[in-house]
C-alpha cells in the first residue's frame, strides 16, 4: 500500500468534494480516510489515499490535482505519507 496525504483548503463552494473524488476514482486512487470541515465559509479537507493501484506517479497526481484546485478556487497539496510524517514531527 502506498499512502498519500491530500489536503484541500479554500473558500467553500458547491462541488469541491465531488471534483476531487471523481479525479481520484478515475485514476484508481482509493480513499482510506477522509475528514472535512467548513469554518466561517472556509473549506478544509484532509484525505489519506492509497495510490498503489494508480498508473500515475505522485508527481503527476500532484500536478493534476493542483490544476483542478486552480479551476475550482482551492489549494490542493499532495504528499507521500512518509514525507508528511517527517514534516510534522516535533
């Protein structure tokens, strides 16, 4: 299993989750865990996804999700689980 952390942040709008999840499903990326919240009109979502069945590299997924984020007005970041953990250690 190749776990990847995906974060989405921006002004809330209709279709953010649908757009991101449609991309993931069409690229054989399985969502293992998801958390989302809206605070004062700002959308925040964090996903843990398994990218091992996808034909795309992490860099391709990162670039394509970044482009989707630009289209819908949110910031989307993609990181390997190991990098995410190293960055968030004390």
